[in-house]
């Protein structure tokens, strides 16, 4: 399975790139993908994605994560990522990480 990750806003700035492809096995969870991204991009990335560094590490309220076009939250972190739904041997999972809009 291929996992395409699209980073936007300050998260892309912290990572120094806007898009990357990660190999993944069927059954990989969003938390495992985020842990891999944290290892790649460091503590600043982690602070932008997770509210706490202590388990269970809930997601930041101001960061939005979409998986295959669906907004996800803490309750989906430990579920296997979905495939493409077409029975493909190599589904692509598209994950968008973006900061929520702020205003005043």
C-alpha cells in the first residue's frame, strides 16, 4: 500500500516539504503513520499534531487530518487505515494534515 501524505501551512513549513509517499502495509494505523512522520520531522512536527507527548497522545484541536477525504479524530488513530475500497492489491491512502483556519 502507498500512503500519500499532503502537508499544508505551518506543518509543511516545519517539515520542509509539502508532499511525500510512504510505503505501508495493509493494517497500518494512522497513529503508526504519524509516529513515522514524527521520527522524520522531529519534535516541532509532533507539537503541531499531538496535544500531549504523554500517552494516549490526543490530536491537536487546531490541526485537521483527513484520510481519503474524511475528517478523522482521536477515535480513528488506532484503527487500520482504509484501502481504496476497490479490492486493489495496492490501494493508496491519502492523508492531509493542515492547521485549522483561525480568525479574529
